[in-house]
C-alpha cells in the first residue's frame, strides 16, 4: 500500500467521523461539561457538612462529566458502539466506599450533565445545572428534613464489677428524651467495660452538667459525647 492510498484512507476515516460529530462539537462538549461540572463541584463544596470532604472526589466529578460527554459523542445513535463500550467498561471495578449518601447523587448529577453535553442538549445541560444546583443549595441552607433534636453518641467506661443495667437511668431521664444501649465492650485487659449509647438530649440540657454527673457515677472514668455522628466516620 503506497503513501497516497494511506492518506486517502485516513481522510476517509476523518470524513466518517465528521458525519457523526464535528471538531466544534468535541470542543464545545468538553469545555461546556468542564464549566458546568465546576459549578457542580462548587455546589458540593459549599453544601458539604462533616469531616469527610475530599478534594479528589470533587475533581473526579469534573473529570466524570467530561468523560461521559465524550462517551456520548462516541456512541451517538450507533447501537453497536453502545454495546462495545458497555462491554469494555464492565471490566472496571470500583472499590472505594461512598461515605455519604449524597455523594452518590452528585455522581449521577455530573454524569447527567455530561450526557446532556455529549448528546448536544446544551441548553438542557446549562438550565439543569443552574436549577438543580440552586435547589441543592437551598435545601442545605434551609436545613430541610432536619430533626428537631440531633441523635448523639455517648461512650462511657465503667469498672468491670459495676452493673450497667440501670446505673445511669436517673441521669438519662433528666437530661435526655430517649436513649438506647447499642454496644458493650471490655477494655484495658478486662478491667473496664465500655458502654455505647445513642441518645437524644433535651433541647435545653446542660451538657457540661450531664457529663459531670456521668463522671461521678462511673468513678471519673472516660466519658465521651459525640455529636453529629451521621457526618463522622466512626
């Protein structure tokens, strides 16, 4: 095969690609999905609560939107390409655990915007990013679906010879609306027992006084009250 025929074949291949999408489509898809995913990442950052914030996760959202956009350009309306990509991507295995449920929602958010850009529904992508981003921000700002009293975690260590059955009941009745013993564990070579309670403190409960009373009952052993356990990786 001579050089001329090779060049002609290459030009023919470019022409086939041009029938599906143009260079302008590629650039616009990448740039628009990048800009819109930056907005998604910004919304995620300002609405995130807790200690498990990950910069790499937000950067992955941006990358995901652009990659999905390119994939949608490749697939177009070709069923054969769609099945080929499904087969190729099925070998990928993800082992990272999602620590917060809302993170899954942002993954699908970024994917949807990438799909809209890749299928050239640019107006849909722009409007959806702005509207959904604003609604997510509004829900977090307005504290939608928050409980009136936060559930907290209390860890108490008592000597092994103490009976934990009703040791703290009187104190709990004065300071908490409800409580439940969820775990018991021996520590320090069996000399102490660690009790773990979930509890809902009363609205005007004096937390410092509550901890001091627990300390008197457990002979001043370790007492830990953890707030916001939903956002904490325990």
